[in-house]
């Protein structure tokens, strides 16, 4: 992105919630402690409310139903992406072994592990990423790991920065917090947390490329309804203003605006990329192609399921405190909370395109689309 646009975007993303804190009468400096890991929440959220639960459920269902109906009506939901699949690569078996080993270590309490027990969460995700890339090679002959190594490595670096930003945002709503983190200093906390945070983007994008080989999963969505925008720059400008206002209000009314943690940064980042002239997959929806949007959301949801599952019996783990809908958990996550992974997948896609824009010239051909 252009340097000025990048600077303004960073200021908005970090400054808007701090402004909200100031307007609420709190001290913004209290939220600049690094690393911003919430371990002892002090915000008392609103209790479960059945009407709010069903209202949010209704909004989620009417949002995703048209896409599911379109795919279902298009038929051939199980069709594969390649008629003559390759062999499962040997290095994929190593990834599967790492996944299983990491899973065992995360869910057991071996005394010989000692203090390392608190830092086992990264292993299953490294194994997952390798395994998913191997499956993608088997199905399509290509993968991020084998055909885009520089881009793949860049995703790890930017992923850590990406998720640390959400830890920063979580201070204002405290929707999740960590337990059994131990008596680590700031540097140790930063280092040990950065390792699993670095796997977020590679996991979601690797899952995206695997799911894309199953054409039946998104059949029909490449020619769905279109949303043409006559003045994209002006539209992006006003969308960014609206999202900035929502992000500013979030610390003031955290019980009512906590979904803005996932929606507002998405709109701000997308708007900044449009204004800066950076191509995004969102261009497709102006012509009726929703396939990438759908697959990114689905990829994050798949990863979210595994994140929550492996977290559930881990020694060091996160737990949730969500207003109005904190009930009917699937693992630690309230069932409606999984909807947050859908816009999060789009943010992962935008970040991935930004990483690609920084690494590769715009004219470079034969690149994967995200």
C-alpha cells in the first residue's frame, strides 16, 4: 500500500479504540502495556439472554443461508478438483506425525515435560499446516509450501503481527482470556505467544487452497448476485469512517459492540486497500463471484474448530466471556461465537493479499489467487 495510506490505517486501527477509552473516561495508557495478553479479566459482561441469542442466531442464518442454498441447488457437492490425484508426499507423513505428537503432548500431563507443557500448542498447528499442504499437493499438484515458499514464509511473519493486534483489541472487550500461563516475564510471554500466533495465517490460507480443490463446496458461487460499485474510492472512504466510528464506540459499550472487533478492522483494512489501489478478492463480488469470500470464511471456520478442539484439553488455554450469548458451548467457545470466524477468514484473506503485494510485483503471473 502507499506509505501515507498505510500510516493512516495503522493510526486508525490502533487509535480508534484508544479514543473510545478516553471518551469513556479511562486512561488510554493503561491499554498500551506490551504484550497485551488478558489473563485476569475485570469487565463484568451482561448475563445470558435468550432473546439476544435467538436474534443473533437469526441474523447469522439469514446471512449464510443464501450461500448454502446456492451451493446445494447447484448440485455435485462432492465433486473433486482433480481427476488424477498425485501421491501423498512423504513429507506430509512427517507433518501428520508432528500433528499427532503435538496433540498427545498438548492433551496429556507428562511430568518430564515440566514447564514445556504450557507451550505445546504450536506443535499440532505446525503439523496441521504441513499435512494440509500435503493433501493439497495430492489433490491438485500445487500448494503454498511447495510452490510459493517465499510467500508462505511471509505469512508466518505477518501472522504474528496480525494476531497480536487482536490481542490488543481484546483488552477493550475482554471476550477471551488465558489461564495457566505461568509466571512468565514480558519477553517470555511475547516469545512463547508469538510462536502459535505465527501459525494463524498459514493455517487459514493452507486450508483455503485445500478446500478450493473441492469444487462442489462452492459450485455456483462464481456467478452469484453482483454488487457493483460505481465509485469504489468514495464508497471505501465512507465505509472506513463508519467502521472507525464503530471501533471507537466498542470500548464504551463493549457488551453491545463486541462483534465490531471482527467487523470494523475488516472494513477499515479493505477500504484502505481499495483507496491505495491494492487488488483484493473483494473485486470479484462486484461481478457476482463470491467463491473466494465463501471459501475464506469456511477455511477460518474449519481452523476455528480445530483451534477450539485442541485448546479444550490443553494445559495453557483460553476461555471466553461473551455477553448475552455465552451458553451452549462447543469446547470452550459458545456455539454462536463460531460465527466470528467467518469475517475473520476474510481478514486473513486481505492480509494474505497484502503480504503477496509486498513480496511479489503486481505483474508476476501464475500466482495463487490469494
